[in-house]
C-alpha cells in the first residue's frame, strides 16, 4: 500500500481498510501544506493584513472552540498559518510534481508483484 498523505493512511486505518500491523511506514516526506487560501491581489493591503491576522488568530477568538476550526476535507486542525510563504508552498508543489503518472504506474506494478 502507498499513500499520498499520512492523513490518508491514518484514515484508511481508522476505516479498517488498512491494518497497521501488516503495513510498515518506510518514509514520510516533509510536511506538505493543504491547498492554500488565496487573497485577491487587488485587495487593499490593509484588508489583506486584517484577513491574514484573523485567520492566524482564529483559534484565540472569543466563542471559537477547537472543533470549529477545520481544514481541507473538513478535518480538525489547530489553526491556519498565514506566514507560510508562496516560496515554501512552491517547494512542496515541486516535490509533488515528481510523482508522475509513469512513476505511479511503476509503483502499482511493483505492488502487484506480491
């Protein structure tokens, strides 16, 4: 079994689709960010700053509980990192780009040899 994300692996284990006793995790990549929230570049800088601050501190806002903060796919998260730069995101995207259709096919073919 191969997983694109450790979240996917953990979800498969929870759903009983994968048995962690029979699967050995051999590698984990660097953290790969979930899809980003984007701001329109034409927004005034003051509004961009206000929005970034609101997302960065939403976990401390009055009336907000940890169960209310959700990420990609509805999963619970600790908060949002508005300081994650475009350059950092691009590094992760470039690494994901290495997983070509050809490579995926070779991985599946190798797994089918068992």
